[in-house]
């Protein structure tokens, strides 16, 4: 009598259709994390490298998750910022009243890619008002857990102008001593933004800042390479995941 093999067992318990679907999933190579481009805007100044380094670290984290990542900015890369072949820094031109070059750059993004747009705070409102709805997923506002940091973050939200449907505003506490302090700082900002400006803000986790953050600028490498298993690198990877649209849907 012929011994039954695995194929006979599968055929007995599982339909041919279900087996075909399972084989197709296994044989399909893993592509980018989503099939459409996603872009986030971060307030940044060319003379403050740390405000730009966050975008580079996030772009590297996205690249290592399988997405093509790039930085779009109206100013060149600062000499202290990490240089990595994984991330393209593309210069864009902004006219005084619009964002034609940026809108074109966003429209040209390849499916599955991630873009991080760096804009000086004073240009946030004029640029966002000129962009077509849906051009950006959202704006990421760093929040230092200090009274001065609170005022600066609220000022950045004020620069955005009136609320725009479909545009997410995410606040990320930076350098808090612990999660309790980070959450308390976020709640204070969220209440002020809602009461004074009519904006709803999401908390997108928090960013840890340790020695690796500053050493990365000294050595010209990303935090993810300076201390791959450190708390700063882990918090960057977690934030990168939360910036994806499917993270919001799952939440």
C-alpha cells in the first residue's frame, strides 16, 4: 500500500483553491511597505543640523524597510549632516507665494517611496496653502519637553495656518526623561493647539536623545549606524513605522 505523503494530507484537509493562494503568498517576493508614495513635512533650518538630521535618520530607517527614501529641501545639505548612499537629498525651489517645484517633486515620487520635506518654519503656511490636498500625509512637529519647547512647538503649529482636512499633524516629544513626562508634554501641547488654533494633534511616540545623537553629527553617520541597538535608534525606527498610513489605519 502506498504511504500517504504531505501532498495527500493537504489535499484531504485543505481545498485546492486555498493551497494555491497560500503558495502564491509564499512565492511573491516582499516589496515596499506600501504601493503608493508617502511624504511628511518637518520644520527645519539649514543652520540647525539636528532639525535636519531627524529627517535623514527617518529616511534611512524607511530605506531599510524596503522603501526608496529621499529628502526634499529648499537648501543644501549641511556639511555636518550624515551622508549615506541610501538617501537622496534633492533641492527644490520655492517661489514667494507657492510651492510649484515641491508639488511637482511630490507628484514624481515612485510608488512605494517615502519623502521627507524640510521647510523653514516661516514657509510652512504659504507652502501648505498652495499644495493640492493629499500631496502630503502630514507635518511632524518636534516637541522638546520644556516650557520653551512647548512655546516653540505651539508656534510651529500656528505657522501651519487653518486646519486642512486630511493633513495629519503629529507631535513627537524629544529628549523627555521618561514616557510619563513625554505624554504630559504632548497633552499640554494638544490642549493648547485645540483651544487656541483648532488643530487636532496626534502623538507619534517619542524620540530619545543620547550621546549617539550628537556623535552621529561628529562622525557623519546616522544614529542607526552609530548605535544600532540603542534607545535613540529604536525610537527612530518606531517613529518611522508610525508615519506610514497603514499604521494609522491599524491604530
